[in-house]
């Protein structure tokens, strides 16, 4: 892991963090979420936990096998996934702010984010970036 020790203060790659406040995943500085039991989770969102877990596994595998084309490709792919998650979470936060600006409440936003019951779902297809639903012309 890319941790260093400077005196008594431990820092991670990218500088020190406010432990207990931000997401545990390297590179993510979003606030941690509240747990259902009233405590704090280690991550800002479940996908961050998944990426962080995969990073730990991949680090161990790459260290055990050593440098090579396959380990390099595996690591690069995981970093791309992590970067894509950052872009997604940033876009989601921007869209949430836009929704607030037009009067959508936090409760309404959460209702939008909940999965629709199967009986009410018109189409399982996600909208395309242009806003036109796939399979509907």
C-alpha cells in the first residue's frame, strides 16, 4: 500500500486525510455515509467499498505474481473503473444540485433513486444520453 510514516502521523498517497470523515477509498474525498445503526460507514457509497476491496485484492495478486503484461492490464483496468466511478458520482451530485434548484426535495430525489417495483416498470432499458429511451421510437 502507498502509505508512508512521517514522525507519528501516517499519511496515505495524496496527503493526510481527516480520518473518520471522508470515504476510505484512495482518491475519494466525499463524506462517509451514516450507517443504519446510527454509526458511520467507512465509505461514501457502496461502489466505493467494492472498488476499494478490489484494489486491495489486486494489490496482493500483483505483488505475488510480479510485474508483467497481465498484472499491468489488471491494475490499469481497475484504475479506469475507479476513475469512472469518480466521474459518475460527480455527475450524480451535480444532477442532484440541479434537481434541488428546480424544487425537487431530498425525499423526492431518494424516491427517484429507489428501484421501481417490477410491475410498474415500463422498460428495463436505461435512457440514452440524448434522453431518448432505447427500444422506444
